[in-house]
C-alpha cells in the first residue's frame, strides 16, 4: 500500500515537472529564431498564448527601455531573386526615441537598412506588415522581426505572428520609374550658430519651371546617355503640404531623409505605382536673404534608399537668375546633370551591393576626365554608364546588367512560390524535432546586435 502511494506521488511529481518544463518551454521557446539586442538586458523575449491572431502563440518583444531588438532566422535564398515576407503585428505603447526616425515594429534583414514600414503606438487590431526584398548576390539572409531599427531605438511591446515567405519573378525590363516631388514649402526649425531658428521657405515659380524642364531633359536623355541600356519615366508632383523637419549630419549639414516625409511619401502609392527612384526637390533659402538653412555646399545628395528604392535630394538655387537648371546654349547645355549624378549614385550603390567592382562616381579626375564649362561631367557619366572608362587593365564602369536590377515591384508576385521557411511547426513531432537545439537556444540569451548606418553622400 505504502509503496503504491509512493509511486503515485512520484508519478505526480514527474507529471508536475513535465508540466512546468513544458510551460516554461512554450513560453520561452523561440523555435529556430536567434534573439538579438543592441543594449543587452533591456528586452524580454517570450511567447504569448493570450495575445494571438490564430491558434499559435505569438512572439513577443518587450523593450523595457529604449532598445533595438529582434529575432531572426537564416533563410537560404537564390541570388538575384525577389521575395515577399508578411506577418501580423500588434503593438502596445511603442515609442520611438527620437522624432522623424525610421523605427518601430517591422520586418527587416539583419545588418542592413532593408526593412518594411513600421507600426508604432498602440494598435487595437492586428496589422499586416509586408516586406519586399531582392536577394542581390546573397545566398542567405538573416530575416528578422524587430522592435527598434537601424535609425533609432524603441520602447514598448510588439507581438508578431503568422509569418509567410514567398518568392516571385523579378521584373527585368529597362524602364525606370522616377517619382519627382517638388516640395513647395519647407517649414522647419534648424540650429544655426548655436541658436534654433525657424524658417518658412517657399520654392519660387522660376525654380519650379526650371527644375521641371530639367527633369524632362533628364527623362529624355537617359536613353541616349546609357546608349539604350535604360529609359526613364518621370512622374512630377508639386507637394503643397510642407516638410516640417530635416535630418542633419556633420558632413552634409541639413537634408531631407525619407523619415522626414514619410506621411507625404505614403500618399504617392509607391508600391502600386512601382517607382524605382525618388527625387525630393527642395529650396533652402530665399532670393532676398540667400541661403538660410545650413547645408554643406551640396546641390544633390544621394546614395540613400527607401524601401529598396533609390532616394535623393536635389536643391534648387536660393537666388533668382541662376541658370543652374536652365538650358542656355553656349552656357549650360546639360542642366539635368545633378539628377543624372544623383541617380548614378543609386546605380553605383546597387552595383556594389550586387558585388561588382566598379570605379567610384567621384573619381573622374583619377581617370583623366575634366569638368566642361557647358556640359559639366557629361562625358564621364556616359563612359561610366557604358563601361567605357579606359584603364591599363581594360575598360571599366557600370556593368550593363545593373540597368535591369531595379527595386522590387508588387507585380513581381503575380506568380509566386510559397516557401515554408517561416512556417510554425504544426504538430508535436515537428515541435519536438531539434528539441535540444531549441532548449539550448532558449538558455543562450540574446546576441549583440550591430548598428547599421545609412549612407548619405553628395
Ligand atoms: Zn556625388
């Protein structure tokens, strides 16, 4: 009798231990995901059985203080292929540390600036997040679900669930679609000589008509300059809603980053309209007072990206009667030069991302090119685009293929292949598969995250 009671007690203890173990496991098991944080110990990672979209428990990231935290998985990808990732996300009190930064709850690729839109604040319902990326020359990527960002840290809570991954067919036609936004008004406060000064600057009609003309010239000439390797379609819009904040770095001074105009960009259906590059055109002074907003001499600023698209700033003159963007025979016969230059920074950046060795766009002097009074660096740009820069080791320049490697388009996913890399285990046997790895992962804590910096250059 006694022996039987003893064995029943033992059995109860064993069952209780299994139950506790299972409960612990189901709360802290992050499947095959690796947890990572920028500031170690500021984030709690757990699974949530209560806050769910479907039956499976969601993945919860809780940033107790401002942090950049994510869980990611290494996914095998085919080079030069397009992918779409989706998930459902819910947030509670998500706050971004600094204003006008590209951060929040989102999907991203670890150690890059490739990311989806953000969800911030408190959401009543589950939101759907979509993230498109091109594998470029990679064979694997660390795909992650993140609270924070390369740009700023966040605090609050985010729940992620229902992950999907599919591959599409990249569009390889040679027409690039440009979104050209003329910013009518800058209504910003900037720091100048140690003081905060508010400026309200309106673009002049002369500048508007000059730059619109230059954009048309850019659009017409890209085919000729590239010897038919690409064409350019430009949609031009005048934005009357003012931009109310600017970004700053010591090298360039003030400029417009995508995060300064996210609400404006969202109005132009970037995904549906399938734009490949964005030009934001601003004026930073007035005819009466000259240059007002501190900029370090730049007229074009490029190399930036927004959701996989090239993004550049074009600055029009403060003073009137400046023929910078005006075609005048004998004086300026290449008024679209800045647009060409900044777009070439995007091709230069893309070529590097795809692993090509190419000359730097600014190295014209190194290869014996000189500035022409009427048409600037036109010859250099043509040779750059057509891989006709002569060296002792043969001709160099952009590879011809780069003109077909545009940003990911929604229409690339008309015919898709669903991949099960992000699928949750749907039975206990699958769940128990690699149990030991999962348990080790559970106790290994989080990895140190590396901060990726976005490039900006003239
Ligand atoms: Zn440049």
